[in-house]
C-alpha cells in the first residue's frame, strides 16, 4: 500500500473516532438523578450543560446545591466552591469519559462519568486519591426520561 493511501486511511479513521467521541460527549449533557437510593438517603443529581469554552456542572444533594461551576475540559485548574469550601477542579475528556479531579484541602478525588450503552444511564466512578480508599460506582438515570416512565 502506498504511504499516501495509508495516510488518508488513518486520517479518515481518526476523524470518525473523534466524531464518535463528540457524539458520546453530547450524550452527557442534561440532568442525571441517582438510582437505587434508600428511603432514608437523600436524593442526588448532577447536571451538565454547555457554557462558553467549558462545561457547567451543578450538583445537588437532597435538594441543596453542593456545587455550581463552569470549567474548561482541557485539564486546566479551575478555582471553585463545593459544599461551601474552596476547591480546585480540573476536567478533561478521555475518549467519551468526562474525568474530574477535585482537590479540597489535602483531599483529592477523581470522578469519571460515562454514558452506558442504553444511553439513559450515566455511571459515575468515584476514586479517592488522597487519602486512598475504596473506589465506588454509582448509576444515574437521565431526569426527563425517568419522569416520563412514572
């Protein structure tokens, strides 16, 4: 195969892969409600919406706003407040996954958000970095789809 043909094939394959990632990333936008909460556990939701050159993240716990900030997705640090405390957040995409690294005081937590194949379920993996701890995985259902099924 000629190098020109090989280069063209690689270029178009890369373009298709990037287009798939963009489509998968768009699926993250919206409001997501925690599934499987017990009666005595407060509800939790995450909302992702587009903002100029960034993504806006809003987190609610039991109806109280825990976080509301916009941050770029290039990995640059953003100064934010979560639970009323100063924190630094970095966000980036790893393929279709949105990765968030949050530093609050000496605590560092990594979260990975991904849309599962059925499209109306988001999985959030919480990975304690400092101090170390057990990784937890939570599933969220797209809010407007959950409301239609009731």
